[in-house]
């Protein structure tokens, strides 16, 4: 059995719009990695990535995501309070 690889998957709902995702994490490398992984799935589109809980509300207002992937422990404003 070989190593798993990332590959583009077929859309499960080709007629509908993709799910919009906002990624929130203070670790920029993790944020970039999650964004790269999510880009391999055609049903998902990352509309923005922010690195501080204080930026969440503005990003939600600007991009209207369907899903927010949110780190709970962040400086300035944590994911629970955001």
C-alpha cells in the first residue's frame, strides 16, 4: 500500500456553488497548509485567511463564508471570543 497523496476530488454537487471557507489561525504556516489542502477539493473555496481573532468579524462581513475553520487559542482575541 502506497503513501496517501493529495489529489483533486470530483465535485459532489457540480450544479451548486462551492462551499466558501474562512481559515483563521495565528500560525501562518498552518494556515497556508490548510488552505493548500482545501484547494484540492473542488467543493470548497477558501475566501480568506486571517491570523488573529480580532480580524474574524471583518472577514466574515467581507466574504460571507459558509464555514469558518477557527483556531481556539490565539493571541489578542481567541477563537471562543471571536
